[in-house]
C-alpha cells in the first residue's frame, strides 16, 4: 500500500512538472540562446557570470550556465516557447533580456552583447549604495577591488593588503603571502627592477584599481617566487574626453602624500599622465636583549630608546594607447621615480660579561639610509586575427635602478665622547630587460591554446666599502670589508597552455621550461661563480560549476625561488656593532610543489569560500644565526639550504550582508607548518659543528572588516586583525592585534570625497621577535607610537558618466530581445 501511494504521488509530481514546461514540438531537436557578457565601463569580458533561462509564462527555471574567459555563454536543447534570460555576477547589477522566442522558424536566438554595470554606478539619478564584493574568484587568482578598503585610502599597497585573503602584514609593513615573504610583485602584469617590498611600499593606494592574488600561477606566468604573485592593476579611464582624479593626504607623525592622474581619450588615442609624492614615518620605542656564550664567557647587551623609520619619494608616469586599425594596436608606458628610506635610532646600551662584574654604559646612534632613482618603461604591440580572442601580443620592458647610495652608520658614545663607530656603504646600478611574446588561438567557444616565450636579462653591480672609527684618528678604511661584485643573470622560458570545458567542468593544462645562466664575479678576489641549468614547471587548473552559484576549483603548480644577490656574497659585511652577515655562493634554488582545492558559494551580493592548500618546499633556504668566532659578543648570520618544509592549511572568507546598511567581511587562515632540516658550521680551524634546524607549529590569523552605510554619501568602516604566534627553527614572532577605523563622506555629487582614518586605535600593534639557540639569545621589541590619524581628500576631474539607454528597475537592467 505504501509503495502504491508513493508511486501515485510521484506520478502526480511528474505530471504537474510536465504541465509547466513549454509546449514540445517533436520535430524540433532543441533551440539555442547564446551571447557575450561584457563589463559596460571597461569593455572587457565578464568571466564566470551566472546565466539562467526562465519561461516567460510563469518564470520557471529551465537551465543555467556560466560564461567562459571570453564572456561567451550558450544554452542549448531548449523546447519551443518564449523565455527570458537573467545574468548576474558579484559586484554588478543584474541584467535581464525578455521575450526571447524559440520555435521552428527561430531555433537560434543570439543576444549578441549583454552589458553588466558595476553596482556602484548612478542609475536614473538614484544612487545605488551597494558595495562591490571584496573578493572576486577566477580559475587561477583572486581579484580584490581596492575601492572597498577605505581604512587604507590614504596609504600604500601595503595598507590595502592588510585586509586581503592569503596575505599578512606585520606592524613594520613586512608582507607575507601565506606565511612566506618570497613572492613576486607585478605592476599591470609587468615586472620591475625594484624589490617586491619597495614596490608595495611606494605604490599609493589611490592609484590602484585592483590587486590580484595568484597563489598558484599558471605556466604563462614567471614561476619565480615560492609563495606566488601579487599583481597590482593601476587605474585607467576609458571614458572619452579629459578626466582624472587628484588626491591629497595629511596625517600625524608628519605623514603626507599627494597624487594626480589625468586621462585623455579621443577616437583611436588614449593618453595618461600622473604625478605622486609621499612622505611616511613610523615612530616608536625599541628594546633589545642579546646574550651570547663563547669560550665559556657569557656576554650580555641591553638597549632601550627611540626609533624612527621614514620612506619618501616622488614619481612621474605617462603613457599612451593607439589603435592603428581594427587589427593592430600599440601602447607605451614610462615611469620615473625616487626612493629615499631611513631607519634610525638613539639607544641607551648596557654591556657586561660573566668574566667581569663591570657594567659599561654608553649611547648608540644608528642610521641606515638608502637613496635611489628608478626608471620603468614598456612597449606593447598586439596583432588581432580573424576570430574573437585570436591574437599575438609582444612586449619589451626595460627597468633601471640608479647607483643609489646605501649607507649604515653605527656610533657608540660614553661620557668621554665617541668610543667606536662603523660606516658601511654600498652603491651600484642595476638593469633589467624583459622580452615576451604570447600567441592565443581560440578553438571553438570553450577551448583555447596558448604558447609563448619570455626572456629576462638582469645585471647589477655592488661596490661595498667600510670605515671603522679609531679614537684620536677618526674613520679609517677597512679593505678587509670592502668589495666589488657584479651579477649577471639570464632566464629564457618557453610555455604552452591548453584550456577547455567538458560540460560544466573546465580545465587548463600548462607546461613551462626555463634555461638559467648566472655569473657572479668578485673582482677583488678574482673568483667567479657560474650556473647553467634547465628547469621544468607543469601546472594544472580545474573548475567545476555545480549550479546555483556553486563552484569548486583545484590546482597544482611547480615553482622556483632563486637566491637573491646578497645571499651569495661569500664575504663578511657588518650591519651594526653587534651583527655581521655572510653570503653563501653554493646556495641551490628552492623548488616548490603547491596544491590547492577551493569551494565558493555566491548568493546575491554575498559569498563564502573555503580554500585548503598544501605546499612542499625543497632545498629550503633559511637564515641561520650563531655567535661569530671572531668576536664572541657579535652575532653572525648566513643563508643555507637546510632541508624541506611543509605547510597544510585552510583559508575561509565570508562576505556577508546583514542588512542594506551593514556589510561584513571575515577572513580566517589556519595552517600547520613543519620544517625538517639541519646545517653545519665550519670554523676557522676547519672544524664542523652540526646544528638541527627542525620545527613544527600551528598558526592562525583572523580579520574582520565591518562597513556601515549610514546614508548614500556616508559610510563607516571598522577593521580588526589578529595574527597568532609564529614559530621558527631558531625562534618565534609573537602574535599581535591591530584595529583601524575610517569614515568616508562624499560631496558635490560624488566629485569630492573626504576620508578620515585612525590606525591602531588601542595601541596594541607591538612587534616582538625572539631568536635563541644553545649559545645565544636575541630578543627585540618595537612599539609603534599610536594611534595615528590621517585625512584624505579626493577630487574627480570631469569624471562624468555616459548616458544609459536601457531601463533600470530596482537595480536590475531590463531590455527586450530584438527580433
């Protein structure tokens, strides 16, 4: 009886469902609705937009799909009837195309271009205050719109990264990507002569449109950087005519900055010009405690005092784009800038050792300075062929770093005057050329083939000198610590990728091969170190659309981290009165195997995501410390290949809207870290001492960003960030907690905006590190003077919006299908 009732109910459900379908024409095999989804403002394809088809009669959902990397979608096997299509994507207004007929005479309905507008634009004189979702997920990267981070509005790229998934920033502004500071930074997809840290510190947040986090890059990208790539996308305006934006910022501790960007577009030409200036300071108190044990004598040094860090500089940039014709286009970009950095302190010292009860007191004056000029330029040529997306693009980039003086001065004073001092200087230019050529061949609607070449040619010089203070005689040159080094490195790579879809399963396979030639010449020692090597890098990326805005993504990549230049210098260099470093020319590069599996669910303008990752680093390069045998109270550091490390973690992001006036972004990261390795110290008597370098720890971080929309022109944002303790083989970094708040107000129909920020509200952002071993103990602490305040003004120059032709109903763009 139960089975009979169940069968009757099931038959009734099937019959009711069939009654709701469009009338079937048995002669027809199925109709097709297709089209291309484009970003209305940027005129670029919108990838992974959700496309759903409904019946016009009762709005029943019939089928759905997502757009590919070219914005193309296709819905097939549709029965005769009349439909409407709904298209949505995070951060955009929903678009609907109504009254689409499918019948025997019209089996194909081509919607052609369907434009999506970002939800922050003005619609029919009504301001839409919905926010862009802070993270947009693509098959091989995460894209973060900078406009949402108002607590970082007057800062740099580093300040923006404080609230970005997969990235952590300490109180001194040091950036790490999933716990690793070895990553590559690109600007608009192009490399720079500057170090990653310098690029992030000197790039104003106000000129950044998006930041792309690429933890598992495809074979098309340079595999350098163990943790991945941070790609900074700068602002560009595609509106016709003259427009731009100007920003001015002033704050406590003598912080100030300003920039202006002008864009002019007419017909086939687009030209831009920009200027920027910044002066940023960080003041606070420093404490250190150092103990070393050498030859049965324990030496102790304590310090306490004031410290200050300063970064200043200016830049000028310009460029143009020119569409020669429908098939050919060229572009050119140029940037010139300066970077001045200082780090100084005035400290009270107390020195003692176990062999004597006497405690020596003195003052220390330390000043590290670096002055540098740089030039970046690039030229790009794009040739388009028949067929959408079929093209060949070539680019030449040139970067030059001026000879820039770098100096480190350390002086000690007692009651009678100066007792010792050291001045170390280093200068030398650096040059980088990059040549790349990329060919893309679409293979139908859902597949494409790419191959290309990328070559890097880098050269630099380093002329180091040192002078020591001699009481009564002043500073005297020290030839033992003065050296002249040149670095030359070439990397030539070939890559290929193939991407396709099988139903709702998308995949991309890639392979890259690179040849490295490196030569380091130490002129004063008549010694040269050379490397010639082939490396191979496979990549796999997959993505599955589960429907209802559910996606699963998985990937595997192999990467490399080549040793930095100063890691390889085999001579001793003093960094201050109690620390020296020595390079290791025998270092091997690190090789990284990286695996990721992620899940994302979208619902409206909200999203949740989970990413689990596993990373293995071979030939792990670590900085190791131990007492220097030349002077027992001085610490020596060097870099060695200690072994392998392993990271297994999960990262979760919740982008939620609790109401129309409150939006909240919560980001959490938890991972287990394990390192297995060892190293050997060889003293002047050629005696080896074995040292274990293994460690294991659990680490986590949590960030919360709450945005309150008080009215259409005013919003308030509060950010809290906690990072747990992090253990190293020779020490740890203590956890820290920071809070920031900002309020933003728009005036003059959004042409003018003002943002007031407060950072480290409760003064909790302390930076504490500890290094210790059997024969040493090093502790340091820096307390930043806080809170800090900043006011930023931003003015849009002739930043009008073009007239919209389609209708808008409640934030939804609606249009009729054109027969």
